[in-house]
C-alpha cells in the first residue's frame, strides 16, 4: 500500500513537469514593441509619401498651367500676326505695366497714335460696305473718332484732295452708329456746317473744304471713296 502511493505521486509529478506546455504562445513584450514601432513607422512613411506626391502634383500642375498660359499668349500673338498677313512690324519700346510686354507695334505703313494704328487706302476706292470689308480683312475696322486730338492726327496724314470713309453710318432716322459699337456722342463730332440734311445720305466721310478745313460729310453709301482703317496696336 505504501509503495503504491509513491508511484502515484511520482507519476503526477512527471506529468506536471512535462514539456507539453507551449511556451511559444506566451506574449513577448519585446516583440510586441517592435511590431508597434514598425507599424507606426510604416504609417508615417506612407503619410510622408502621400504628402510628397501631392506636393509634386501641385508643383507639376502649376508648371503646366504657367507653361500653358505662356504658350497661349505666344500662340495668340503669332496667330494675330499670321492672320493679319503682316510680315513686317514697326515697333517702339514703351513703359509697360506688363513686364513681358515691352514693345508696341504697328504693321509697316500704318501710322501709330495713342493705342491704335491707322492706315489710309489711296489705291482702292470702294463703296462704304466694301470699305468696311477691306478693313476687316486686315484685322481692322473703319476709323472711329471720339476726340479733337484724334481728328487732328488723322487729318494730318490725309490728302486734302481726297475724301475718306469713316466708320460712321445711319441705319435710318438720323440714328448714327459707329462700326465698333462705341456710343455716338453728338457733342464730339466734326460735321461740316450744313451737313446731316439729307436722310438718303447714310454714310460719313472725312473731307477737306478750302473754306472751312477738315470735317465730316454725309453721302450715299454707294459712292466710291478712299477709306481710313484703324486697329489696336500689337504688344510684344
């Protein structure tokens, strides 16, 4: 009976000391800390990469926008010159608020004044409508006059023996209109004395009278005259 008890106790001890317990499943504090650190580093790295790529995208987009704007301006300038068929420009340097625009230009044989260029046609006499089209083909319109200074400049480049259509017409009932749709101001006009007396004369010319000098006259639009074209200066 005594020996049997010893056997039982010994067997119980052996079972308790056995290597069946899996110690690998116990949490390792050092290992957990390493995993957390690695995970945190990955998040920081991932966030940094996202920010980096966002900044690159913004910079790239800004560069593209700037390039597109500059290219569009250059293309517009080249298109204007190409469409107008001007192979030669006469330019003068000017004080510009726009740093990239330092030259004001007019096509060769055009006269500069203020912010516009002026061209007098002396070898092509035509009715008013055809004169409008001729100016349009050059990227311009028949001259529009709003001041004494402009009137004086234009008359200074004209021949006193000729008459020239200007961009003023009457669709009816003395409702005079400029071709560029700017308002007609009857207080800033230069009609010869006695003009605007015939409702059938619906187009305006600028001409010289020996008794009174330069002024405007209304004539039939079907009359053939010289003309004065006007366009905005080209800035480069």
